[in-house]
C-alpha cells in the first residue's frame, strides 16, 4: 500500500499478507512449529466484532457467504488503518487466483466510496495466469 497526499508519499510503502479462512483454518493450515515471525506477517482482523459487522452481508453472486475472503480482510484493515492517512492510495494486490466477481465488486465499491470522500484508490490486481482453480494451484511453481 502506497499512501500519498497528492503525489507525496507520506509513509513507507507497506506490504501486508492475508489468508482466506477463519483463524482456526489458519491454525490448521500451518504447522504449530511455524515461527511466530512468519505467522505474524499474516494480517488478521484487529477487532473481530467490528470485522463481523463490516462483512455482515458479504455474499457472492450465488448468495454464498464470503465472510473470510482475503479481499474483505484487506478492505477492513485498509479502512481501519490506512484510509485516514492520505488522499491517494496505490494498492497492488497479488494472489495466485484471480479475485472472484463478488470481491471485484467490493473493491470497486471501495473505490467509489473513496471517490465520494475526495480520495483516490488505484488498485492493481496481479494473479497467476495459469491458476484457474484451487486444484491447479497445487501443481504450479513460482516463476
């Protein structure tokens, strides 16, 4: 996240890591022997009650609940911790999979909200071109 006032960078560019799923899913995915320094790189919602209110009606195009998507975790953390700091934000989201259409809508809604507040969100999304679904992800190697 690059946080600017107009074209002046006002804080160091930050890198944040997110993982889809609940805190329990996170614990189950990683071996308990993973060093704390690695585990703490992944951002979890700082206030669970506020996060639950934020994602209360987050649904995908088919009506499935999307409460634990990485994009929603990112947006919650962004609005809680970064939005008040500047008037232009350059955000690069990198993921193995492309973002789903419902999360694309949430990112577009965030851009529209920022615009209504006189701010700019420039969002670039980078995904692995061969990752069509989670089954394929297991066979990919980082380039």
